[in-house]
């Protein structure tokens, strides 16, 4: 190299270019692709929960008496096929004990609800499979996320099997509805899947380096409180599914009392006593009300603790949970007072979806606080 004078200026082209963002540079844009895919799955699962609720409220869940994951994607295409499907329905207890004399046109109205519910499940499975395979093929899978995203597919497949396990409980004996505890299992897993998708989507909305930096400012006590709050909301969802399975919301339509008393009549009449917690409509609704009060009290307590958080956005997130809990409580009371009509009952169920997702977001904020200005 030629010698340079002490004060000679260097050509900027000779200077090395600094490279930053080593953590995220390996697969640039992969987190954005995963987030879009997760948001699509999130919307589909919310729709699935809503359609499933309407299927239950319209007593349509037993209209399809066979489990055909592949061939069942096509509905009856001829008059003979419709008649054959109707004949299968006429052989189950729901028709013999509750809907005897139903016309083919009436059968079609409940059949389409259940078919749409199952079809939406197939769409969710297909979207997961195409998205997961696409991420692997294009090498856009973020490091360390293959197992977690594969787990969503496993849970989705398990949900389909549990759905048939639930339906099969109403196809024999003297049952005119599916078993309430199986319905609770089915709905509970749906909420678990939705919560996982929400958590993953929130994590994918920020670079890995930003999450690692934000975790240094995590608030462990608020995280633990958020965990307990999510668990309590989840318990309330399970009890709500038992209420729906027993039509308990239509049997006691006064509030705050039940049939004029604090305790419902014949609260422990079923032997052994523990069966009342799952099969006695008065007992189940009583505990659904108590757990609702507990959820409201817990959200107010956690919100009060979150007011001391140094991060304004974290405080706002927990405030949103508290306000939604109040709205959900009011929706529950209105549902009871009006005898659980389908349009109010489904709104109450949708409120539960919003509430648990807000709780998941608030806990995520407590673990990975969002950046804020020094003035904030």
C-alpha cells in the first residue's frame, strides 16, 4: 500500500460497513410471515368457537351421526342422499325423544350448522398444514419455533377427535344432548389453542432481540398474577360449558337469587354428591355465578396491583382486562334474566373469548414490556 500523509482523508468506499441485528439477520422477514399465518389461524379459531356455540344453541350438534374426516367434507348431493342422512338421524335418541315428526326441511336447517362447524375445522387444519409446510420449505421458520408451531397442529388434531368423542355421547341410550363434561373438554381445548395462538402472535410481532431486551424489565409478580387470572378465567369457561351442556342458563332466570333463594333447590340431590357438580343444572349455574364474581374480584385486584407498574402500556393492558370483566359480568346477568336466548348467549360466549385474550395480552406485556419514552 502507498504511504499516506498524516492528515490525508480516506476514501469512504474503503471503510468497512457495520452490520447490526445479527440475531434476526439469519432469516429476515420470517417472523412477519409466521405472524400473518398465526393471525389467520386466530381469526379462524374465533369463528370456530362462535359457530360451535351457535351449533349448540340451535341443538344441531347431533345432526351428523358419523365421523368421516375426509368424505364428510361433501354434504348430501341428491334427494336420496339427504333421505339416507335423515334416516341415520331418526335412529338416535334426540329424534325419538325430542324431535319426533321433524320434517326433512327442518332437519336440513340443523344439518347445515353442524356441517359448517366441521367444515370450518377442516379449513383450520388445512391452513395450519399449508402454513407449517410452507415455512419449512421456504426456510422461514424462526429458530426454536418448529416444535411449538407443530404443537398447534397436534392440538388441532386432538380437538377433532375430542369433538367426535363429544358427539358420540349423544348417539345412544336416552341422551338427547351431548355429555356436558365432554362439551366442557371440547370448548376448553379450543380456548387453550386460541390462547396459545394469541401468545405466539404477540411474540412474533417483535424481533427476537427486542424480546430479549424487554425481558430484562419483566415484572415477575405481575406475571404470576396474570397467570392466576388466566387460569381463573379458563375455569369459568369450563363451568360455562357445563351450563350450556345442561341448558342451565334457561332454568333459573332470576338474579341475584336462584328460584327466590340464595342456594338453588335440590342442589345435592344426585348421588354420589360430586355428580351434582357436573350434572345438576342448579348446582352448575350456582358455581358459574360464584366463579364469575371471583373473576371480577380478581381482575380488579390485579388491575390495582398493575397501577404500580412503571410501564404505561402494561397498566393500560390490565385496565382493559378489568373493564372487559365488568362488561362480561353484565352480559352474564342479562343472559340469565332473558332466559339465555341464542343471540345474547352467543354474545356472552364471545365476551369470554375477548376477556381471555386480553388477559393473555396483559400477561405478555408484564413479561415483555413495550418500549416507552422517558417522559412516559
